[in-house]
C-alpha cells in the first residue's frame, strides 16, 4: 500500500470518528478535547507509517508534504487554537466578540508576516515545490526539526491552512453571538466530498446564486463554511469529474434524481 492510499483510509476513519463526536458531545470544551485526541492519534499513525515508508518519487514526496500531511496537521492546529480560545473567553457578549476578533487578529498577523508563502498556497503555485516540500533539504541548526516528517515550509503551510479554518469557524461564532443563534444546530457534510463538489459545480453552472455572478470558489467557500467540511483541492476534483469514463460524468446528480423520483413515487402510492 502506498502512502496516498494509507492516508486516505486513515483520514476517512478519522473523519467518521469526528462526526460521531460532533453528534454526541455535551459541550464545546469536551467536544474539542475529544476531537484533539482523535486527530492527534491519527496524525501519529500517519507519522509512524511514514517512518517505515520510502517515497517512490519526488512527486509523491511533494504531494505528501504539500497536500496529505497538512490535512491532518492543520486540523490539529485549528482545534488546538480553538480549544484555547474557548476556554479563555469571557462571559459577557461584548467581551466574547472582542475575544474572538483578537484571535483573528493574531492569526492575520502571521499571514501578514508570510504573505509570499500565503500567495503561493492560495494560488496553488508549484514552481518552488522542490524547495518547500522535500524532506532531504530540511536543515535545523539546533537539531530540533524532525527531518523525516518535516520540510522547510510544510509546517507554515499547515499553519496557513489552520488559520483559514479558524477564520471561517470564529467568524461564524461571532455571527452567532451577534445574532443570538448559538443554540442553532449545525449540519455536517458526511457524504463523499466529490459528491458535494459535483453539486457545487452544477449549481454554479445553473447560475442559481447571485444572478449567475458567483464563481465556483465563492460557492465552495460558502459550502465549506455552511457544512463544516474541508473540500481540499476541489479544482483537481472537478478535473477528475470532467475526465470520468462511462455513459455519465454526473454520478451524484444521477443518484439524487433517481432517489428523489423513487421517494416521490412511494409517497404518491401511499396517499392513494
């Protein structure tokens, strides 16, 4: 089994456990505590697998440190940060809002100090991948860097991605406090991510948002926020959808249509 297959299985298992915690946790603090432990244990599992693994190519190594590892580590960093924010927030409404905004300001200060790297991340550049995401070029004068599990820039990439998650989540928390909707339950997307991306693309093509002015990225960002899901590189998934073989490229939309038709027929029979 290669590291991509292993990590995908590990990540899916981790997400299933996180969904269970989301649905069963009694309060925010206990939820975040359990989530952190789950992510930490699965990240260690990824790390241990890597220690016994030899990359098959430079491209595979770059993909691991640029795309695979950050999925785990950025999630861990995000929940660690949010846990600290939650346990230290004041009791009054104005104080809570200010507390949340201060946490965003701290994260933004990191982004401002690393704008070049943020642009590289945000625009999906690749021309410095060999420099940024090869473990063999990792150097640390103090001997504190785990060169097998780290590269010169992958952790900063994880921090950038973690702040993106934190920004979305904390902004939503601020809106809930301002609107008095903190008790409204959230919806977690638990289906296949490619299905949601297929749906997003269909909605964008249909022009149903903002009088056909919304692009795919705007809709994807909104859906990630609304359904608490990280869609990853959704443009790559769109490309995969475009080159699907077979009679239909729209697997999820076809399934939705089929299931809805069956349900409508069942209900029609039931009322006769």
